[in-house]
């Protein structure tokens, strides 16, 4: 019997895919992946929570097994989450998002504060501040990215190439997990090569201008549910593309955290941006303590049973 079922709902004209990990009698918990990622990235996290939650892992539009659209903007992804909650009639779900998915979850939770029971944001407070001249330059570069996207994915010759690419992007990724994600995160093309399971036209987001921190901070102030904010202590290398860099300066982190009425902040040592790959055990401990009040010993016992 499979661990999960493959299901779909409608978000406007698009057919959106999600994985249902069963146990609908339990409280719902929705997992939202990051940009150019997919729901399979959180299979291990889902397994660690299914004893107490009805876990539902979405593939946002243009990702995984969901349908694509010619153009993408941030609000479209928030709409997908909104339509999922409505289509499945979820009552007081826990909403968990990673990176871009965390931004989606935070935005939705601020716009609809009565919906979530609790909110978990993993690396989800947005990018570091950017100089506006740099923002203009990146937007101009974005047009070239869109031109390249029209040509489609360049293609991968085989799973070994996909595996190597994943390890290059995240050297901390264990070999077995990288090989699993290479298989689950690609699909075959007619010519026998492989492509990543995300739409190259996601590049259209690069021409919509920079991240609007002040607006997002205003949205966060409307969140009324308890919020767990998790950062990888070494994630600055991802965000700033520089070894040893920090994600957010202390003053910047403090002003962002201050927007949340009721929050806990956890920084996980030894973890980069992909916290769920780098330090999965520590992540589960933090999440279960926040959601269930469990201490480390109880989490270890639960993981041993899974």
C-alpha cells in the first residue's frame, strides 16, 4: 500500500497536484515547498509528522506534477494555497512553508488570519535587503532569462547528471537523498533526456521587480496565529552567494521578527538554506516541540517508530 495518494484540485483554470499522506481524521498540516522545488523534497518531514497530523504537500503551479501557465507572479502562488484550503475545506490547518513557500504561507496567513491554527516559516522571511540600482540590474538581466526560458530546459543526459547537479548546488545533501531527489525531481522527454520538474517560464518572475519588504512586513503584522520561524545558521551562503556570509544582519532580523505578534525563533546550527536536508532531526525536534509541546526524547522515540 503506498504511503500517500496523488490528488488534484482546481486553482482557477489550473489543475494543482498535492500528496495526501492519509489520516484525514487528524488535524490538517499543509507543506508548501520553495521556488523550483517540489513536494517530494519534504517526504521525510511528512513521515515524521503523520502520526499526529493529516499531512498534505502541495506542488505549486509550475512545479512538480501541477499544471503550468505562461506567466507567473507571487500572488498566483498565494492563490493556489487559498484555493487548496477552500477546495479541501480545511479547518484550522497548520501551514508550513520553506523559503519561497514560507513567503507564500506568511502572506496568506496575514491576508486570512482566521484560517491557520499555527504557522511555520523555514527560511521564509524573504531575501536580504538589496540596493535599488542592483534591483534594476537584476530586472534587466531577468529579460534575458525569460528569453532563454522560451527555449525550454537545456536537458539532462541521465539521472547521474541530475544527481551531480544536486550535489553541486547543495554539497551537504547526503548521497542517497540526492539520488532519490534526482529520480523524483525529473521527468523523461521524448528524446530520452531528462528535465527538471519545474516550468522554465518561472523566469518571468524575474521581471516583476524586487521583493517588497515593507509591504510584506505589513502583511506579517496581521498574522494572529502562533508562528515558528526557523533559520539555518549557515544559510547566508545561499542568500548572499558568499561563503561565511550571514543571512540577515542582527538589526534586520530583529525588525522582521518584531512584525509577528506571537512567535518563536529557532536557529539550527550546521544547517544551510535547505534545513530539511542538512539537519532533518533537529528540524523535526523544533517543529514537534512547537506543535505538540514534545521534548527531544519524545521526538526521538517517535522517529524510531517511523
